[in-house]
């Protein structure tokens, strides 16, 4: 009651004060009124009083405010224009109201030795809360220099350095504090996290264990300790910490469930591991309701801006969350038919649309019209197929499928070729017809050429010749570096990976500097390599398993061709295109060539060809190198 009466009297006095000519006593009354409101946790009214005192100080050039909270009159000095305590109190009020920008503006230009410890903390934390990590590091560093035993600020600074990819500086900061106090849990947590981010898992694990001994059995400590031991291949200890971490999260943390599942499988706890992996998968699934809305709007946005391939992909994704969306099937079919000219995709989605529409209990007239149009389009496609079949049949009657191709000439039977160095291969057209290619390094005689089949009479002649040209291109590229003694350069284990500068499909240039400090895997392929295409979706899963590894593929094809092939085979690595110099590493050994490079840029494994055993060996080597 006394406090309320005091506040009432103070406010009454303020209303009686003149607007002009307020003196030092008037300023002090406003400050006292603000203080009284703060004691009642009424920052709303306190802010008004402190702002009035601040404005009054701005208008009185002769007013100064001493360190002992008393006013004095003296010559005007710009930095003393706003009394220290007015500035500090107003800043404190702003801070408690989460107006961090105003707090920082008021405090950042004050002499550091005039900032109280609390004001210094509010200044630093104001920048942190605004997301300005660099400014937080600066002011937190200044504060720690002045108050080195402020453990909370030391911990915050240590983590801020780690966030700024400077974990070494964070470690120095934390260790300096620990010379005097090694029991502060906040500092130990931050220091352990900095060690972890710096990939010194041994040091980090020791500190996490110390935290657990101190009773800090929080989720973060248990999870991080388990992650450390997982990286150190101490899987039983990893299991010991990851299991309680998962339970402590309420079975709601996907990362810990996934890591525990992997550890369980690796330690032959298969049934338990599969349970945790399934839990992780379920937790990582996005919210279906939200994703329905996002993907539908995304498709519409792409469509209206004429990005039709992206619109179709967005609609397809929408169907994974909303498979009963009949209109979406129709939209995809129409876009495929009229805009993308993808007949096969259009047929597939028109047919699915008709089937889905038949399941609607009470179809509208609009839906009936859509079904009618879809059926008409399928009839058109059917007529086109029949016409095409007749044309192909007619072409087959008028043309022949030869058995041999020599030096660009087609033959029904194996020709009697002149003497010379010969090479042999098999080619297939898109219909599966095969032909044997026998080339000789001498010119064919005119008498033999006259026996060849004219090119216009050969069924799919262009396909066979295109395949032959591609093989010739690959041969010239892969054998370009072969020396007279039959040897050629190829990256070897234990040697630095060669200097390179290649562009990906988006035009970005990648060099050795781009991969410095990271494990890299490079896979060389080309479109005519069947095993290369088969392993593409398998290799894509490696990227999901090992997100910190940089996975590249390299081919001599241009970006358009490479994109068409990699999209078809779901190959999600970063693809370097027109990388013709790298093709010379193949030599006589053949595609694919896969190379593993460690963080120091040294080749650790290189293998030509592919099969299940080779891929298993490669994946094991990548994991081994990544864990180093």
C-alpha cells in the first residue's frame, strides 16, 4: 500500500511539473518514477518515465550525471550529454521488454569502463538475440576480458566461436577459464561441444564423461557422448550413452534414434536396431497436412510462371502426400501432353486420372467433362501408336537389319576384310537389334564397298552409327594418355589427387581448393556404360548415409545429356560435365572408375569396374577415411 501511495504521489508531482525550464530535480523525479515502476515490474510505465528523462537530458546541454547517481552542473561535453544512469536504466528497461536493437544502440557507444557488469551483459546478449553472432563475439570478448570469471558469458563466447566455424578460438576461451575453475557445468558443456565441432572426439568424450560424473545427464550430454564414441568406433560405449539419450528425448529425436539404430546393427543387435531405424524414419517424415498445402501451391506457382517441368515435379510430390487428389493427376497429364510433349507420362497420368475419377461417388459435371477429354486424348495416342506401328512395319519391309558394320559400311554377311589391325565390338539399337562392328585400319577395297548395303536401306542405321561415333569418341579420350610402352597416368593410392578445375551441370567451377579438408569420392562414367547406369541409384544412397563426404561424378557428356541420364537413373551426386581430361585416366581398363580421396587430398582407394563386392569395399573405405 505504501509503494502504491508513493507511486501515486510521484506521478502527481510529475503532472504538476512545467513543460519548459525543467531543472535537475525534475529529471531526477522522472528517474525515480521509472525506478518505482520497475520495482513493480511495470516496464510499460517505467519506459515512459525513462524516455522522458532521456529527452529532458538531451535538451539540457549543461546537465551531467556522476557515477554516484547524483546530478551536477558543469560545461557541456557531448559524450556526457545523456547522464550515465539515465542511459543504463533506459537500456535495462528496453532489454527487459525484448527491444534488443534499442538496448544495443544506447549502450554500444558508452565507455566500456562506465558500463556495469549487468549492462555489459545486456549489450552482448542484445546482439546475440538479434542473431548477430560476430558482434556478440566482440562484446562478449570485451566483457570476458574485464570479468574473466563470468562463466555464463565464457560458455556463450565459446559456443559463439564454434558457431562461427572458429572452434579453436572457443577451445582457447574455455580452457583459459578452466585453469581457475574446472567445475562450471555451463563452461564444460560449451568446451565439450567446441571439441566435438573441432572433430577432436577423444577430448570431447573425456569432457562429456566429466559432465556426466558431475550429474549433468541431460539429453545433449548423453547424445554427444554417444556420437563421440560412435566416431571413435567404441560402439559399446556409444550404445551405453545413445540408448538413454533416445529415451530421455521421449523417443522424439530422429538423429539420436538413427545413430542408435546404426550402432545396434553394427553391434549385431539387429532387431533392436531396425526398430530404432524405423522410429527415425517415422520421425523424419514431414507433416502431411502442411506438405499437401506447400506442394500444391508450389506446383501452381511454377505453372503460372511457366516453369512447367518444376510444376509437374511439385504436383507429383503433392500426390505422395495426397494420393486421392484427382485433379492433380489431370493437371500432370495435361502439362505432360501439351507443354512437355511427354507422351508416355501423359498416357500414364490420363489413365490413372480416369481410374481415380471412377472412384468418386458423386462426380460433378466438371469432372465428367475432364474424364471425357482424358479418354479422347488416350484415343488419339492409341491411333498414333497404331500408325507408327504400321510405319515401322513398312520400314522393316523396305529395309534390312545387317549383321556387320565395317569402317562405316553395312554388310549382310561377314566381309572379307583386307589385312591390318582390327578391332571388334557389339552395338545395339533402341529396339534391341544387335550388330557386330569390325573395323580395320586400312581402306576397304571398292569391290567390297560395292557389296555393302546402302545406308538408306539399313533399319536404324543412324542409331548404329551414332553408337559407333560415341565409342570412337570414348576410345580417343580414354586412350589419349597411353604411352608407347602401354602405360598411362591414373590416380594411384598414396599420391595427391591431381589438380583439376571442372564445371558442374549448373556452371559452378570446382577445384582442389573446393574440397580441401573434406573427404571426396569421384566416379567416372559415360552413357554407353551399362554397369555405370545400374549402380547410379545405389551410389545415391551413399550420399544420404554420409552427408559430410563430397560425392562427385565426372563424364565427358555435356550438361544437357548428363542431366537427362542422371535424372533418369536417380543419380544425385554433384556431376562434373565435359571433364574430358579425366577420361584419360581410364586407359584400357574401362568404366566406371571410382576414387576415394582423404581430407589431406591423398588418394586412398581407386577401383575400375563395379559389382556388389567392389561397392561394398568402396563404401567401407569411404567410412574408414571419413572417420579419421
